[in-house]
């Protein structure tokens, strides 16, 4: 290996000229800047970074700049897009770039770095789903050529030292990376004469080559070549490079060509809630150890991923309402329901074994019985705890677990004790314990506390849950299956997290979603919204800890309602529905704006517009009873709600009391809906904190209040409505997401996916692409306006596609519930004018699933129910019973369980064969298919003959 001090045989002097060059298109008023770890590059202070200059070269906008640096200069660096004031607009995603110049470079030598902008998708191969699972390396790859080393000697005047550098994370054992090209030095497209790259660490491969005038202009590509003769060439256009030796050109060029352009890897997965899994060993519900069976079935069927719903403890109410997996009691604790009680100890007495056996039979029901299952498991676990606690607490594995998790485990155990003691999880009802403090916590969990054994019971349960889930997670890794978790957007307002960190939540608000595909009245999830300003003070430590905890078990995760990180639909805590909310953050409509447009009567716009005609239309002959019970007439034929029932919650309570005490025979739900309609008859919603700020009510044009306005007012309000919802917020929402989402993504190595369904702002897709977030496509919920059905063949690569999800009906139920829609699907998607079958036959299911498998999406993930629809034997249960959630029902019972055990599915070779047949030939095989070209010459489109003969 030759050092560059020998380039010209001269003694090293003071400095070399380091030049940065990168192609990047910016918008007007934006600039490119390079900033790094060393003082010469700003010491990571972007304001002090090196501002680059733009120039047009052909079709590209090239940014370049240079600084003098000493030989041997070493630094990390990144590129940034900034505005005129050097405020950061955008930054590169992924690892920081590393630079180390060799010692002894000639004084004044021009060294040029030719870089490419690092996008979020470039970072995908380094996520644990790929790095540790799908492309898990079982062999060592030693560094052959460290950073800053060179191998070639520059010994001619009209020549330059060119270093080729490529990132290639996935290389099979016995395979080498080459650069081949048009020059004789690069083998003239013959692999055996090309330049073999050396491994430099961090998935980078590099080699240097001295090139003269005759080698330029240069065209080249990178390829892989294995000991067995297997050859794969990167796709796409040539790389092109040229040096004009007649001008002052660099003598040392580092060509950093980014990620090797391989054919995109595409995989298939299966989605099923943990509680829905059924096995011969479980007690009433799917258990963490059942995941090993699910993983085995996934491997047999050709799947690469298993996706679950949230698995955190939801024991807020102590009843089946807690079956809702998105309302966590703790974002760190695991749900005791998923515990395998007979795995708690190897020395379980015979009487307890018999109790477990009986419970297994009694709870083996069609659907989950949440209450009975929880009661049974906790009862059995307490008996084993009494016998086994000393062995566990004295073990090093528990002590290590406790040391690592005590920051959340102690508050969780204390909360559970207090919840049971006060018989409510509403911590505002806990007297002196309603306010959390470290001092009170330590007293509650101290060894001298009378309740110490109860505290330790919760430690015991969480430890075993951790060990059982960890065992399943490691098993999935070993089998090459990605385990994908789910990150709920909210937490219960009566949770450990709101008790310990009340400053992180807006407790007088509620989280939901505006009207969409799922519910025309919007959704109210009941969670308090986040206080992002407060969370930012410690760089979102609560979120970082949450993601770190998830990363112990999962290698990928789904962000529930990712739109909430751009803006959240915020409702007052007295709301029941999700209709009359506002976005947080958002720029409201000011009183000054309205006044400048000639709108002055704010009371008219904000008060429910209830006229006599509307009352009669809604309630018919009963309107007088309704009016006298709930309303006051404030002027002739105009009504307002009485003060004691002028919110949705107080109105619901008043209605319930009214029906209990009267002979009124109307349906309660219908009455409530009609009364809510009256309450929602507003055009603007006044800000509760600043009465001079307003928010347009969602779908305001549907209200009688709007229809009763003059034309000028209508025109103004329509314009302000569309401005509020679709224009004025975009920059604010983009910045909010860029403040929060990178923190989540950098907290672990998990592959990040986002559920981006619903009303999607224009800024969402660009931000997700920028950060390398994987979006979601559900065929029946197309993001393109005017379409009824999505077209899987048009989906982009950075997406997950699926025919259904847990928040909607299964493929079978969807097919059977609407004849008109079924006919339209058959005509527009299938391309047939024939009458479609009434039932979702296996042939229909196969057609729909195949379209998704063949899509360009990175992942096709199918609910297990949709896969079972491929075989008639599993279609005997009414399709509607396979639905997991009904988003329109806030008290839905999440209880669906498979009607077949995992053991039976593993033995069903015909279903496995059908599924494999779907995947076969789709390009989604595992591991990644590469272009295999063995011996001889293979024509590549647009290339000369490329030879891969024996070396």
C-alpha cells in the first residue's frame, strides 16, 4: 500500500485544497451547505458551515465549494439545505459521512469529493429488519482497506487518482464487489479485468485507480461476482465521469456513488392481533410463545414478516373495555393477558397444573372472553408467584432486568397497586397519591411497605412477559422473520404515563380524527393530546425511551395515525364525537381576518343555529318535549341548549336521565344522534384559550347554520375553510413532523412504517419520502381523489399494500356487504362485465391477493383472515365475525380469535401450497433474487457486451 506523500516525490508542506461537489435541485431562496465535526466545517454548527455555490452543468444543478485543510484531515460531515439566513430547511438522512485524507499530500493539491445526497430510503438496508433478520450475516467480513488508505501510485503528469466508493450492505459469503467500465483500466466491461473493491467497513467498498487522458470520458458500473460464478450488475444508467487535463482539475477524486443500485427487495407478511392467535397450548387467548408457531407457519408459507397490534398493558377499567389495544395503561409494560402461566416455573404443583388444564378447556371459546381470561390467568399466576418468587428475585437475569427497567417498572407496579386499592385507575381520585412524586413512589415500593408483595407480583409478571416475548422475538430473528410491532398514537388519560408525566399531556383535551372513510362523524379516541412544547425540552426523552423499549422485541414497527405527528385532531374533553374539533398545531382564523372580510356577528357563527323548523324536522311531533327538556327559546323560534346540557357529555347524561324518568319510547341512540346534530350546528368554533381566534367547523357547508347565511358570508367562509384545512398549515405541519419523527426513528434501528390513511395534508408524502418512512395503501381507501379502488400496480416502492386492515371489514366481509360496489370492482379492476359471485370465493380472494403480491410495494402484508379466504374449508364462519374492529363504535369488543389452531395451519400443506403459488414468480422470493449470469457474455440493455467469464 503506497501513501500519497509519494505522489510527486515532494515533502509534505502545509495544506491541500478540499473541494465538495454534489448535485441537488433546490427551490428559490434555498442553498446547500456542508457542515461537519471539525472546526473548519463548523463543529456541527450549521451557521458556521461551508456555503456551497450553484452552477448548471447540463441538466444538473451542481453545488460546490472548497476549503484549505491539512494533510491527514479527518472529519464527519453532512449536507444541509438552508435558507438565506442559514436556517436548516432539510438535512440528509442516515449516518454521518466520514472523511480521512491520507497524510503527506502535496501542498496545494486539489482533492475533490463527489457526493450524492443521502435520502431516507438509503438508510433502509441498515435497519434491523434487514441488517439483523432478512440479510443477517452469519460470517465475518474483515476490513481490507481502511478509510484514508490508497493502493495506487500517481506517476504521470496527465493522470489522476480516482477512488471508487460504493455502499453495498448485502453481500453473500464468497462474493466480491467490482467496478467495471469503458476504460482499459476498468476491464472494458470484463469482470475478470475490472477493479475489485476492498471492504472499508460500515458496508462501504472502495478501490483506487490511476487514470490518464485516454481513460476519459469514463463510463462505469458496479457489480457483484461470486466464487460460484454468480454475477449481478447494478441496474440503471451508466455512471459517467470526466476530467479535463487542460484546465485546473483535481488530481485526487473520491467518487462516492451512494447505494449500489440493486433491484428493490420486496417481501410478504401476515398480520394478526396477538389475542386472535389460537394454539393448543394457550389459555383463552394468544400468548407470546405462540409466536414461535406463527413464525414457523410464516416461514413455511414464504412470508418474511409477522405484524401484531399493540401488546402493552391496557388494564384501565378492569373489564372487557380493556380489550381495546390502543388505550395503554403503560407504554412500557406488556399485557399480562399474553402470559403463558405454565411456563412460569418448572416446578408447578400438580393441582395447579390441573387448574391450568381445566382453564384451557373452559376458555377455548369462539371469541375471546377478556374478563374470564384475565381473572383466570392472574389467579393462577399469583399461586405460582407465592411458590416461585424467591428463586426468580434472586436470579441474575431478574436483577439485570430490574436494573435496566426500574425507571418505568416501579411506577407501573405502584400504579397497579393504587388502582386496585382505590378501585379506579382515575388517579385524580387517589387523594394524596393523585400527584406523583419520587418520594411517595419510593415509600410505596420499599421493602418495608405493607404492600411490598403486591408490588413484587407486578415485577414478577412483567419479567416473565419480557422473557417469553424475548424468546419469541429471538426465534423470529433466527428464522429470518421480521417481527413488526405497533406504536399507538395515544395513551389512556388514566395511565401510568399521565400520572408520572402530567406535564407532557394536555389533560383537558381529547385526541381523535376528523370525518373520513371510517366515520362521517369523526372519531374521538379519548386520549389527551401531547404537549409537544414540553416534550421538546428534553429532546423527547419519553418517546425515545418508548422506542428503545420496543426495539428490544421488534425489528419493525408501524406508527399508528402518523398524521398525528404532523398535526392532531384535538377535541375538548367534554366531546363525545369527533366532529367539532380543530388541528393542533394550526394557524387559526383571527377575529381581524373575519372583520376585514365583513363578518362581525361571531355569536351567530359560533352558537348552535337551532330554529323551530329544524326541531320539527328532527323530532316531529315530539319536538315540544325535546325543547322543554333540553332547550331554551332565546328569541322567537330560535333555541339554545340549557347550560346544564350544552356539551356532548352533559347532553348524553341528561338524555339518559330523561329516558329513565319518562315514558318516552324513542330509541336512545337515534335521539342522541339528533341532539348532537343540533349541538353541532355551528360554522365556527371559538378557541377556548383566546376568544379572538376561530376554527372552521369540519364540513361546515353541510350545516343549516351555513345554509342560512347570506351569499357574501358563504363565499368568505368557504374560502377561509379551504385555506385553513388545505393551505395555510402546510409549512407548520411539515416542521412539526420534522421536529418529532426523526427523534423516533433515531431512537432504534427498527424499520419504521407509518399508517397514513385519512385526510392527508400535502406535506405528508414529501416528508415521509425524505425521512425514509414506509407508507400504507389499502385498496378500498385510495389516496387518489376520484378513485373508488386503488390500483396496486401503481403503488410506489416505499409502501406497504394490503387489501384490508384491522380497522375495516375483512376481504370476505367487504366483498359480500355491497352488491353495487362488488359489480363496480368487477368491472373496473377485474375488467369483466359479468355478474360477480355474491360470496368471496377462493378464486376472488386469489385474484385480489395476487394483485397485491405483484405490486411494486416493498411489503405486501395480508391479514390472516384474508389468507384463510383462499380455501373454502376456512370460509364457513360468517364473514362479519372475522372483523377485528369497528371504528364507528368507541366501545367495540376486540375479541376475534382464529377458528383454527396454528398447529392445524402448519399441517395444512394445501393452504401453504396455495400461498406459495401466489408468491412464486412475483419477484417477492426470499432471499432476494439477483440477476444470475454464469459464464459467457450477457447483453445488458444500453451496454456493450459485459463478460463474466472465469477469472
